[in-house]
C-alpha cells in the first residue's frame, strides 16, 4: 500500500531468523530464489546493486546502508529509463526478530506517480516470493519475470 505520495510500504512475517532473511538481500544466489535472473551485488555502502529481472528490465543502484542482520538500504531505478533512472529511488528493508521468525518492514520511497501502481504490484509479488523462499520453501517459477510489467 502507498503510505504517502511516492512511497510503497509492506510488512510480512518470514519463518526464518533475521540473519537468514538479511542474506536474501545481499547474496546473489539467494536473491535469485525470489527475484530476478542475474545479480551483481556488492553489499557494502557505495557497492553495486543490480538485478536483471527478466532479460528486459534491470534495476540498478547502490547499497547505502548495510547493517547485518537488521537493516539494508539501497537505491533503485531502471537502466535505460529516463523517468526512473538507476539510483533515483530508495528501498529500505528493516528486520525485527519475532521468536524464530522475522518481521520485514519494507519501504520503497521516491516513486514517480506514474510508477507507483506497477511497483506496488511488483513488490507485492516479489515479497510474497521472498516470504516463501526465506522460509526455506520453493516459490516455484517466477511467472511475472516473463511479463512486460
């Protein structure tokens, strides 16, 4: 849901400890389980963040904050997109232990009005896949990766 203009936020509970969930934002092999087909991740402040979603659309930016196992912040935008270029928006993942599980509070800020609905739809899809993968299960083939959204 959009909390305010240009912001998407969502909260989920993942059946895994925070250090495991954190790794799904920093380890290319783990990220591939829930989002994208190719990854270049250097999880240090100023390090590269690049996810090729489906061979047509690649998100790019850089890591801003990396605080294992509780917080990761990176910039986000689309290669070749003048309306939302690489690094033009900010994604935050805040992790809070909840017994043997983790609460993920996810926020994407700075979305242009024309991109809010598609990003909300996309993030709901991918966060659902993260909830499954992070909990140790297989989310199956990513049917959205083949779409032009």
